[in-house]
């Protein structure tokens, strides 16, 4: 399960550029070759999208003259601390000589039994 959530700031970015009407954004998207219904544009502005077409995202960045991190702010899920988990830290560290030789499978240490 993903450890990050996000905040969608389209409405705020539009307002900072003096855009308040969905019809205004819809016509600008159409100029970019992105045809969305009025209700789709409304939902895009007022709700946090679960899926977003990359053409739509790129058109929004171009229209608003902003960067992706102006629209999408990653945040930790509620109740979780910010920062890497053990799993993420393990994936990011350099593999040991044994891991490099055997890959993700590690040989099991031998157990010496008394005779």
C-alpha cells in the first residue's frame, strides 16, 4: 500500500492567475486539443482526481505556466510519519557483496549440530 497521499491545488493555482470559471479553463484546454465536458472540468477543479491523463496534466501545466509540484503536493498518509520506511531504505542502500552475488535470495546460514 502506498505510504504517500497528495493534495491537489488546481483551484488555488487557477485563482492565483485570476481564473475562476470552469468555462474559462475548458476553452483553454480545448485550444490545447483536450476536449472535456463541463462536468469533467468542474470535477477536475473541485475534487482531487484519482486518475489523471498525462495529456490533461501537461495541458494544465502549459495553460497555467506552472510546475507539476505547484499542482500536486505529496503528503504522508494520515497517521504515518514522514520519511523512508525500512523497506524503502533497504531498497535505496547499496547491496552487500553477498546480495550482489546471490541477488535477493540469501543462503541460509549453516547450523552445526552436535554429534
